[in-house]
């Protein structure tokens, strides 16, 4: 059974400062999906956030494309290495769309992780290499921000609540 949240709650969580830092920062997402063989997969992946949805790009013949057609439900996490950790968890469904050339959002997602000089060379390289790309649009239907300052995993919160009631 898929658990979903009201869109206004999703928007509120995605608008929080820590969520915005994670969505617009240089960290990759960890993208989880089910392969065509039924086994889970997790890959680090660049993305572009348009304010509501995550845009991920790949080659049309990528192994994940057939898997996503068969199993369009995915989960992502974007998280930090420091303490306390900041973790944005996202679940949702994907839409796949073939696009001619290199989408501008793919170019923008690359800008997050390289210098301007590197980005110019990388952009020229991908534009000369790819005639088409597949856009994977993830529409969140459940999100959670764990900042370990104001929000905790539910199991940790339950232990704290139980100790305070004792």
C-alpha cells in the first residue's frame, strides 16, 4: 500500500531551509528503484529541482529506463556527511519523456558540482555526445526532513517520548 501526503504538507517540507539547501546544493541524490529482475537498486545521481518535482536525466538505453517503465515508484535521499546529519527523504512516481538534444535542466544540474571552467567544457562535451536524453520526472507524494534538531526518525522520537513519560 502506498502512503501519500497532502500536497500542501509536501510543499511545506520542501520549502524548509534545510530542504532547500539539500535540493539546491551540490550533493547528489541517492536514487532507489526496482530493477526488471525485482531486485532493488540504488545509484547516486545528479538532479534538478524545479520547485515541485525532481528532474533526472539519462540515456534512453540506460538499464534504469526499462525498470522504471515496469516499476514507476521510486525513493530518493539527499543527505549530508556532517553532524548532525541533514536528510531529505522523498518517495514518488516517475514519468518518462524522451527529449531531443540535451535538456537545459541537465546542464543546470551539472553546474552544481563543478567550477565554471569545468562546466563550459563539460557542457560542450555532453552537447556533442548526446542526440537525445530521457527525462525522468519524480513527483513527490511523500517527503520527510530529518535535521536532528527539530525532526528525528519516528523510532528515536518514540524512545524520547517514552522516557519523558516514565
